[in-house]
């Protein structure tokens, strides 16, 4: 996975809120490994934490002035994205949104941008207060993606995914899949309280995987709005395998086997390892979001 070294990154699409705690915030989600394991079974790669009634409140994310400027100061060029996780996140966000803007325009619609908020520890959102234990999530209330970069280490060490950079890109692209669903009106189906392999919650997550694959299909040919050249210049078979490995690592069956010692399909909320790989690869192979109808 390689970005154009000379490309200019658009840091306005990423808010860096990694400085200190959120003053006055009330995070009702438990932290630490116990909270992490309990929550990850229900919320991993999901939408806002309020959907399980685990949080309350919600405000604009806060950050001190020095941290808020960090990404803007450091992540200037594609070369920075090739060297740093936070800058790579900026570049992936830029590439993903370049694609969806073009795709929506091709379909005669408008794509409103979604910011990614980088935070550390806990954050307040329009969907309520959340801790890093929730993992990456999209909040439909403020149309933002929330990500603690420490999660990428968890993905490797706790869930057994590879450490390739495209595993990280898959995570980001999946969350932007939820933004696309929100714009199209399908995300609300995730609020169905039913669980299980055939539930709407699972179908929503698998569709977001498929949309991530659709972006990957077009990533090296989608022109950046600033330069007119693709921001992502190289995506190899090994990169795609890293994405598939990450998708499998966060399958409900893999997570349940690892953390509770048994698989209970009737409680699935995100789909099995095989399903997540299947739908990501379907999107990547076809490059057609019309092929991502997981509800049929």
C-alpha cells in the first residue's frame, strides 16, 4: 500500500482530539480489558454506542489547541502517510471520500463529507460518551467517524490480524461504509433489536464491509480532488490479503471463540469471519455498490 509521496493531504477531514481527557465528560462504558471484551462482542466496528443504551449525553468533541493542530502540522504529504499511522489515516480518509464524492455524483446525488475524529481514551459525541473500549465507530448523530489509533495495536495483539497498513485502511473504509448507509437510509436498520446470523444488524455490518471493498477496487484509479492524480498509487494482492485477514479477525465467531470459548450464532451482530471476508472481497472484486445488497 503506497501513497503518492508528493500528494498534499487534506487534514481538514480529520480532527485531532487526542489531547487529554474530555472535560466534564461522563463516560458510562467500562474501560480496561473486562470492559473491552464485553463491549467488543456487541459493538465492534459498529455505529454509535448509544444504540445499545450504554452511554448518555453528547457534545462536540473537545481538544486542547496543541493536540488539535498536531495532524495539520505533521501530515502534509503522501510521504508522511507512508511513514505514520495518523497521517496514513488522513490519507485513507481523503481517498475514501474522494471515491464516494465521485460515486454519488455519478449517480446524480451529493455526498456530504464526514470527519474522522482521532481521540485517546474517551470522547463525547452526538451519540453519547464513549471510551476506546468500544473500538472504532460511526455516529449518525453528527456524521463522524471516531477512532483511537491504539485500536490498531489491539487488532494485531488481541485479535490476531496482520500488521500491514491496509488492515488499518479496511477499518477506516468500513466506518465510512456506515456513513454511506446513513446517507442512503439503510443504517437505521441496525437499530433492529434482533440478533443472529440473519439479523438486520449483521446485514448492515456486512454491507459496510462490501462498501469498503468497493472503495479498494477503485482506490488506485480515483483522482484526488487537489492534484487530479490518484492519492493511493499501489495496492497489492498482499494488501488485500491483509484486509481479508482483518475482516476475519473481527468476525463474531472468531471473537466469541477467543474471549468466551464458544460460538453462539444466535447472538451475532456483525457476521462470521467467512461472511465478512466474503462481502469485503465481493465489493473489491466487482467494484459495484449495487452488488452489496446484503438484504436480499
